[in-house]
C-alpha cells in the first residue's frame, strides 16, 4: 500500500506510534543481520587501512551519527570527527590519508549533504553516501551507496531513522572491532544483548511519555518554550528532542550540555519555562540532580530522567541501567512519543505559514525528492 492510500485523518493517529514500534522490530532484525548489513562498509574500512572516521550529516542524521559517536570511538579506539554538511563542504575538510569520510542523509536528498558528497570527490576521495532511501539523489552522487537498514519510514519528521542510523554505525564498529581483533567475541555478544535490552526498554519509555502527557496536559498545551539539558553522552539525544519539538510544536526550543546551561541559557528561564534534564553518567549524576533541584526554584516545570530512584514526583525513572553510550536506543523514544502527544494536544499539525513562504524561496531538498514522502509532508502537516 502506498502512503498516499492511507486515510489522512488516520495518519495523525498512527504514524509516530507505528514508527516507534518499527524502530524496535527493525532494530532487532538489524542486530541479527549485523554482519551482512555492515559488510560493505566494514570491507572498505579494513581493506583500505583507514583509521579515523569523519561523520558528515545535517539535522536528524547529524544527531543519529552523534548518538553513535562515543560508542564507535570506544569500540574502535579511534577518533571520530563529527561535522555538519555545510562545515565539511566549505570549511573543515583538511584530511589525512587514513581518514574515512561518511556522508549521511536520511532522505538522501538534502542539498547540503549532496554538496558534501561532491566535495569528497573534489578532494580525490571515494564518496560514500549512507541513506535510508537508496533510490534518492545519493544513488547518483555517491561512488558507494549504503542503505543503513531503515526499510522505509512513513514519517516526514524522521523517527525510526535516527535510532536505526545510530544503531547501524554502532554495529559497523562492532563488526570492524571483531574482524580486527580489537573487540573480544564475549564483548561483542554482550553489546548485542545490551542493544536488544535497550530496544525493548524504548517501548517502556514510550509508555512513560504517554502517561506524562496525560498528567501534564495543561502544561504541554500552554508552554511557550522548552529546554533540554544533559551531560555529554546524553547531549545528542537532547539536540534531537530540541529539533523535533521545534519542528512539530513550532515554539522556541533550546538544548545545552549540563554545565553550559548554568553559564548562560539558565538566565532566560522563568516560572513558565519547561526544562528536561537527562542524567546519563555516574560522574555527573550528583551534579545533574543538584542543578535540577535548583531549577525548581525558578519553575515547577523542571523534570529529570534518571536511573536513580529519587523520591521526587518530577523525576522520570529510567527502566534500565546500561552504558551511557547506548542511551539513545531507548531514551529518545520518550521525547519522540512526547512530541507526538503534544502535537495532538495542541492540534498543531498544520504547516507554519511563514515557514511555507520561506521554504518556497530556497532549495532544501533536491528535485528528485521522494514523491510520496513529500506529498505526505504537504498534505498531512
């Protein structure tokens, strides 16, 4: 069935819910099929004798790559440089011979990421494009095209695509680690178990978000701004939360690292501000709780996600304790579900008319942009 055959009134109700479910089921399949899924890129990395990696992306794809960065570095014991597509195309593109550049785009149609692929070729390197849509422009702009195990997404605002891109890069690192004898088989198997565990937990986090939305319905309906704060390993998750709330709710959003928040962004907070903290690390856990507690003197709408069982009604307890490097595989679903619930509560599916005029004047996606994806965005939102 085509996306365009789906009743538009039902799309609002089903889409994000279905994509969150599919992220779990498809993610499990990708773990099981890890060797075959990543083999092409693993061969390039190993046989080319590459060392460090450069991740190039924009928007949600950037956040997906960012979520995987620390895990990849820990497994491969190599440096990963993360750049926006614009940064790589125009500024930061001095390369070492042993650097492997990967350009990523969920849609395969973002004009800045296409430009980044062309820059890779201009520099005399192999242009490797990683996308969820192999029939997109990336097919024509890449020397090597890799589909990262998305298996399609009926969702204009990338949902499962973020999680599955992050998972793909983690699986790639594990397969390289195993092949190069950097990673022990027992550790490889433990990572797989932990990944299954986190994907299962993402369903629990979605349920927590639904419950939270019901409890705080009036706050979500009336909020004018929302802030997302975390220590380093959770920061990429908060960047994606910021982006999605801005795109769908169309209000002011901000994301900060924990210590950066108190050195500037906190100054603008007021009694109506909504602030989410994410506690990810034993090293910063006490500090995170301290800042969260102090924030409640400004606003009653400060909330903390933590694996610690604090006796506080504004604390949302995380259901599992795993490596902070894997938090994106289950915590992200809380914010994806919450932004959906908030969009429904506020009935703000309609496109921002000012943005519509703005976007009609500039190229954001290519002319080959997937027709069904575009039509769904236009007709539904």
